[in-house]
């Protein structure tokens, strides 16, 4: 955990932002998997972790009359028999500087009394929505729509700038990823399965007592954006895309993607595409600066991709115009990256408040509609940079059928790439006044370096 | 997946049991972890798996007018880009013998029209409860209480007896556990951590593309019943209790417990307690027979434990009377086992319908109140047998302070066991007309065999 002072400091800032208001920060509950007693592993609310740091279910923080109160259950003898000795609620509160504690049973009446000016965050999970709905005696729909934009905005403003202790946590998460990618790079070989590589990853995660920050992608079908099945075997000549991240002790995320040639060496055709993605990633990272819109970063990478594909003859015409029209999104249907922190898409539970200027809707253009972060970058922000080039057969066929962007796309030549797969390269970036910093340092990324990495000649560190 | 015929057969039986009724079997949805797009790994409803076999979110099976209809979403181009090519709903239905399919969007109106005689199962998870609540336009509380006991009872009657294909699945799950326990037995050593051993387990689970059937216990504090933290290091002289299970391809569970001496050899004191647990487990398994109440099995193991502890001088007086009074529950505060199948506690989402005669409440006696399965055993049932002896310092101190069962418990001598920990031994049993069968065969269990297992002299197979 962070120091007690840090939690006190964070809460003090929130108190100033919410002066005179009543605000509830509700923790999460255990989520049943097959039945009530068989649950998914517990994941605390990131907002609650940020302000309170206690990684336990069934807790709440209430700000009222300028004071904070921690609500929770006292451990019963049953709890002790089933889950081991536990500190009292007062002891828990003291570890994070919360002197005022109350039993959870008192919370509903307090909330109902103040519900006309109660601020709470949008519950994104069923268990929490039902909990709040029961406490407030309001329908889930009313509760879901009645959340406080002011409180959500305050949390965004607090959490978006990472302090030194948070950066250290993200470096710690990155360190686990380094060990995992070192091991996976050496383990990839024809004849193995995606699951074999996942097994290497899972073993290292367990060794570090770390949860995945999201369901990892370990796939020879990198062209499927969020492929979380692992049943394919690895074949000579294929690419293996691995997108995975770890959570540090305090639940900060890493999020790294590398794409490997299964045989240990890229084919000439693969290398051509790979090097474009690498150039686009380098370009994007170098575009990151305080005051630059992340849309600019996205477009810089997009242009690099359009230029590269035009040189290869897969696109045609003027690359700038192609990007403007959105033609390149056939190959890059997602955004350049997202905010990173206690959540791998940091604060995505608060919608686009973190990524877009207030009230500004997302573009409706295919590809840009998936850009999660558009805002002007500021010092202390942490985000991912993850361009990719994908050959999605179904999408190519659909666009070709519609003759969509036929001025910019050479569909005839694309037919040779229908079984190519996809390539993505991703690093985690800290924005500073002096420019972008790759959190934890960059793992091998140039095509030749990746080949040497797989041979054990070099290691990430 | 099982054969199409098997799913058709199961649904035919349900149709007969629910003749003339309208019944909904709702699948599960993805559950958000940090935010909507970051979810826990998907776990389909076991009831839906049993009747339909499709392991995909957002589906429902409706029985109406003597006919089954499968409801689901047609894959969109977005789905294809993000999660890969998907079959159509009609194709999915055909694989499991369901010719009638309809879009999910038509389900709410159909349900509301028939809601006065709609049978549905109790939703145990927030997302499903909210889904049903929204479709029926009823409050979550109304929906939760309005489930159909008739339908729940029908599912219990169908699922409680396992057919050959199901037993094969449970053997497959057991086989993964065998590989995991073989590897873990060899990996345990002083200086390693609980997480190191979990890493071995997780690696093998991933290699087999298997999910844990429940959060595994890998703990030097075996006296904590459901300890799912793994942060302790393993020390010479300690015991390591491992309780874990795998899910087969069709999501059937294994559930195995072994307790290992960290140093590779039990101390004399540990061996005394271990051998009592082993005798109790053997006794319990041998008591399993068609027509025998599982309470009898529980009491047989309990008596063996009371006898053993009386011989050791930790208990005193008449062991039969001690068990009757519930004094032994200080050492065995849980039940002898539970039903096993598609859920590790099979059908526990339906409450005690599976474990107790209809309407019969659980005993209020400490220990017996945790007996999940009391009913008379029948051929084709599958269940766990898992006695244990635990020294729970807080519980011992509480009972001693109250002088509870002081006629049967030698508290003075117990003071030497406060740091002993706990031992549990568990196997999965199929009840047959010819007696009990250990599913997949028994892994090494006698104290000496466990030591040889850790040395690599023998292997489970």
C-alpha cells in the first residue's frame, strides 16, 4: 500500500473539489461465477483503491459534512474460520488514515436521508448496481442514470495525473511483463499451441502474485482485435500476436504488445508490414508531448501506415487524403491507444470523460469511433501507444464489395494478404515536460531485435 | 461438445417434466471487471450448458407450447472485427439440434406476455438478475423471489444423475488435476512460496486450456477453510494444503485435496493427525452406497476423527457421544462433501434442493450446518469426500473461554497444537450399485505414499 499520508492527501483534494457535498465511493463486492460461494477473483473498485487502498469487498467511503467515514463489516467467527484472522474495521481504517468507521448496516439509512444531494459514481457491475439500488430503494435504471458527473469529473481530474509512487507501481507491473515476454519470446516455436505460450505467461503471473490487467491475447489470428481463445497450434510462417499486462501489488496496470514470427524469423513479406508498424509506433511516441492532442498522435501513426502501405502498393493515391477520408482504417480499425493506470483503460467506467473534452462526442468515422483518448496530453499522464496493421478478410471483402475507398485501396493486391494475420506493437508511455518516456524501458521491438530475442541473444530488462 | 442427440434427449426429458408450461433457461452474460469492456473470463450457466451446450454469452432457451426456441444475437461486422468470424444463430442452433431460433430482441415481449405462468431459475449473478428484471419489467427483488421451484426441481432431477459421457468429462477434468498434483508434489520445497506452487498449477491449467473449477487453495494455513491468498513462503516443518480442481472442455469439475509436508517428510506429530484424516476418508468412502444417507457418511468420518483424537488425548470421553453433541466439529467445522458436476458444488445456485429432501432445513448444530449434502445417495451421483482436521486458534480460544464441550475436549493439550495448521484429504466419488468408485482413480494419499510422491518415486496416473 501507499503511505497513509498519500491516501489522506488524495482524500483532502477530493474534499476540496466536492466542498459541502455528500459523496459516496462504493467498493466492489465478490461476483458469483457458478453460485454465490464460487466467485471470480475479487477486483476492488479502482476509485476506492485510489482513495482508500483497502483491497477488500463490501466497503464504502462516505464524504459528508466535510468528514470521511469508512463503512464495512466487522469480521465474524465464521469469517475467521473460513477466511482467516482479520483486523477489525477500526484497525483497517487506521492503516489508511480513516479514524471514523461505521458498520455497513448503517449506510442505507444515511444514504436515503441524503439522497437528494448524494453524489455517486456510475456502477458498471451488476452486483454493485443492485447493492446501491437496494440501499437507495430506487430502481436499477434510476440509480444507473442518477450518477454524479461532478464526482466522476473530480475522480478523473485526480487520477489522470500520476504521482511518483504511481509511476513506480506501473514500473513494477512492467517488470512482471518483462519477465513474461522474455520467457514467452524463448518459448514460441512451431508445433506448440497458443495455450502453451499462455501457460508460460500464467506461470509467471502466478509467481509474482499478479493478476492479468485484462484477458491476454495470445493469438496467431492477430487480425482479430480481441481474440481471447487460445486453441490454435503455432505453425511455421505464422505470426503470433501477444497483448498482455500485469497488475502491480496496488493494482496498477501494464499493457504491452509484441508480434513474433513463429519460426523465429520474419518472412520478407512479414518484415515489410512489421517495419511499417514499427515506424508508425516510433512516430506516434515521438509525437507525444505536453499540449499535443492525442488525435494528432493517432493521425501521425495513421499517416505513417498509409504511406508505408502506399509504398507497398496496397494503398494508392495521396496518403494524407487517404487518412483524412479514413481509408487506412481498413488496416487500423482501432485507436492509437488509451489512458493507463489503475485500470488498463484507465477510468473507462466513467465513459469518455477521461478521453474527450466534456460534451464532445466521438467521431462517427470508422476507426476514429474507436479512439478512446483524444484530449490534449498533459504532464503526468500515462497512456498506451499501440498502432497495428491487420488484414481482416471479412472486412476487406465487405469494403471491396461496396467499393469503399476504392481510390485509396488496391483491393486486387490485397487478395495476397487475406491470410496474413495482424501485427500490433504497444508500449506504455509517461508524458513529461521533457517529452515521452517509455515506462520501464522499451522491450526489443525492431524486427531484427525480436528475432535475436527469440534466439536468446538479447533480453528485455 | 456432447452429441446433438444427447442435448435433444435432455431437453425432451425436461419437456416431459414441464409439460404444458413455459420455461426459460437463461444463459449468462459477460461480467465487467474494471469496466464494461474489461470482463472476467466468461462462464456459461451450467443449466444452459447442460441443455444447450453453447458456451457463448447472451443466449436463452425458451420452452413454450411444447417447443424449444433458441434466442441469441446474429454476429455483426463489429463482432467479427473484434472477436473473429462467428457462425450464424441458425448454424449454432443446428449444432445442438435446435431448429427454431429467434433474435434476442424478441425475447422480452414474449416473456412479458407469458409472465403469469413463466418458469425460470433463480438468477444468482447480478448481470443475469438485471437482465431478467429489465426483460420482465419487474424489480430485481420480485424477480429474485419469483423463480420456479418446479423448474429448479426438474433441473436437479435431470442433472443429479450423471450419464457415461458426463463421467468421461469428469475423468478428463481429473486427468488435468493428476498432472497438476504430480507437478506440484515435486515442486514443494522450503524457501518457495505458495505463489510458486500456484504458478505450477496455473501453468498446467493453461496448457490444458482449462479453467479452475474454483479459486484454488494453496496454503500453509490449511486451518483456514477457504484461504485464497498465496503470499506465505513455505517453511521446513509446515504443512501445505492444496485444494484445487479443473474444468473439462464441457465445464465438468474435478475437486481434489492433498496435504503435503513442506520438508518432504511428515513429523511424527503431523503423521498422527494425517493418518486419522486418512482413516476417516477411507471410512467415509467405504460408507458410500446406494440408499445410504450422506449424513451417515459424514457421521462415519466424524466418528473416526473423534476416535483418533481421543486416542491421541486431544478429545476425551465417549467418541460416539462426542460426535452426537457436535464436539468434534471444533476440528471438522465443515461437511464431508458436496455434489459435483458442471459446478464444483453442483447446482448450489438452486439452494438446498440438491442436497436436502424438499423442505427439510439444515441442522443448526455447528459443523452440521455446513453439510451441503444430506440426502440418500443414488446410483449415478457424483460427490466429494473430504474430511479434515483443523486447529483454528481463534475458534479453540473461543470454545475454551466458553468451556464448550469441555467434557469431550482436552483444551490443555490443544495448546500444543495451536500452530499445527490443518489437514484435508479429498477425492471425487461416483456412486454405483456396486459401491463407490473414485473418479479417475485415487492419487497417492497414504502418508508414506505422499512422501514418495514428493521424491518422485511414484506418480499419480
